[in-house]
């Protein structure tokens, strides 16, 4: 498998235990996604141009992420209500976590001035961090992440996983 990047700012153990509400008010812990590849993408704010482009691209590739057993989760510091409106407006089929206090963003080392910096983290089936993308350009990013996940899955298969 491709090695994880060195991410000293990430406290993955703590992040996996945090409970955060989604756009429907349901509580989630990232640790509950063990057994799936997990894509956690942080973005600054709902319904802004870059965040909308990024979300729509993850939406448009959603079935392809499913095909490689991957769960996509978007995270910002916006409220449950804002997430609900954003997800409904753009028909997002994935979870949006309302990290209103920024605790999850802090654990991933991406909280900047009260908002999440645009970053994406790819965790494998064992919830080990395999890749982080920072200072992401929204257009084309979902495809970049999908290509990495495909490589990760293929590497796992070649090693007999």
C-alpha cells in the first residue's frame, strides 16, 4: 500500500472517537466506519463557490467511490441546519458533519481562524491515514482523491488483502 504522509498535526485516535452531528442531526463517529475506505474532506463554508464545486464533484463521483468501498464525508464548521440546506440544494448523497466547535478540525490540524482549511484525508479499511491533501484546489480534487483510492485498493489486492 502507498505509505501515509507524515502528519504530526493529526491526532487520529482522538478524531475517530469524536461524536459529530450530520445534516440530519444524527451523531457519527469516524471510528464507526472501520472496514471501509474513508474520505474526510474539510471545507471552509457551505454554499460558497469553491465549496460548492468540490461538493458537486464528490457527488458526481459518489457511485465510483462506492465501487471502491469508500465512504465520503464532508466537514465544515457550519451548523446542522446550514448543512441540511446545502446538501438538499445540491443533492449531496453523502454525510456532511457539522463541526460547529471545530473539535474535529483541530484533531486533524486544519482549523484556521474558526474555519476548516480545505484539506482531504484518506483512511484505509483499518482507519489508518494513508494520504492527506492540503491547500486543495476544488475543481478536479474529487477525481484526484478517487484515483488515489483506486491505487490504494489495487495495492491492497496485489498484496493479498
